[in-house]
């Protein structure tokens, strides 16, 4: 089961996140840009979970 790699920050909705861009996700795959995650102190506003660095996909 692969992660859903979302392309937009769920908070500001304006930041486009390429697959290799740094982003933060929670265990439910809520996705945020780094500045928004920092502003929220790395806590997901949807579930209260911890926001961690989103893994990057290898380019083949």
C-alpha cells in the first residue's frame, strides 16, 4: 500500500508540493508544507497526530 502523495498543502492550499519537495505528513497522510507545519508546531489540525517528514519517492 503506497502513500498518497498529495500535491498541495492542506492549510495554505497555495503551496504546490512536487513529489521530491520537503513536506510534512501525519499517519492519516494529511499533508502540509514545511512553513505551515512549523507554524502548527508539527501537530496535525485534523487528527492531532504528529507531523513528520514525508518520505521522498525515488525517481526511476
